[in-house]
């Protein structure tokens, strides 16, 4: 059987088998990938998120499996971030003040996180960044950065 040559652009080629979770990590539930748009990484501070809050949002992205809002137990999220539950609740309150909506489901002891309003802020920041870039280039028809 012929085996395809791995692309130098593949995630495994860039980061290695161990980090990408191709082998043992998947069996242990640690492997896989979380798609993150570049604009999130470049704009989180412009929308007022601290690095810790951005990491919190990345953990929520890791808990999102479909078009529904991500749901996760506070205790599990605190363990993943290596913080106390009270500290995690402070992150949640801070993000709520910045537009994220949450709903606690007491019967299941988990939070439902609605990040829609927060991501609207990212879209607005991205539009502003594109406008600034176009002005810097001096051409309103300049291609947008991908």
C-alpha cells in the first residue's frame, strides 16, 4: 500500500506527532486540534480581554462541538486551566461584563456560554484593523489580510 508523503504544511509536520496527538494522546483523550481563527489571536487585547481570559475562551472553543453554545462544568474547566473554581468564576464574571452571556444549569452543574456578543466585538475590531491597514497602504482596494 502506498503511503502519502506528509506535507511540510501539515500540523503534524509543523508540531510533531507528540504535540499533535496523533498517537497515544488520542487514546488518552488529550489529542486533537482546536481551530482558532488568527483574528482571535491578534485582536483579543483590542476587545479588552486579558491573556488569561483569552485562554479561557480557547478552552470554551475546545468544548464546542457543534453550532450550539459550548457547555462545560466549572470544576472541569478550572482543572484544565489549573485554577481554583472561585478564580474561574471571577473570569466568568469578568467576561460577562465584556459581553459574554452565561446560563448555569443547576441540575447538570454546568454553564452554557454564549459568546456571540463577544465575537461581534471581534468582528468590529477586525473591520477597524482592516480600515487602518488600508489607510496605511494608501489604497482602499488593498487586499485584506487572511
